[in-house]
């Protein structure tokens, strides 16, 4: 499998992703438009987010922080979170268990 061959999907405006699924986890590779917003939400999946490029404002459990390249965020199951791209961004997310809504 090659990441370049995976179809791009846009599950929310300004968030274009490629998704890889194993038996117990999903890996998302995002390209995010500047000012694109992921509204505050929660889900039963544990999530780890990495900022690859850009500046991303992220709210977790009501606390907002600005993250940059190399920064990691661990999001526990059902924790309210959301974000906004302050610049064009590249992000990676790992979800456990599999995000069936991204398949």
C-alpha cells in the first residue's frame, strides 16, 4: 500500500484526509485549510494527534492551546475537543478502535 494511492476524502469542510485502517485502529493523514474549524465534539475512540506542519488551535476539555510542528496531543475517550487551523496545516491522527465512519 502507498499513501499516494489512497483516495482523499473530505468528511468536514476544509479537512481533506487519507485513512488507513487496521484491525484495531485507524490512521488519518489530514491537509487542513487555513481557518477550517472542527467543531467541539467527542467520540468513544482514544485519539493521538500530531501536528506535522502549520499552527493549530486546539481545545481539549475546555482548555485551548496553540500547537505547532512536532506537537502531540493525547485525547482520551469521550473527551470534548475541537480545533481551528490558524495556518494551512498537515495533521496526523491515530484512533483506537477503528473509526468506522472514516472507512
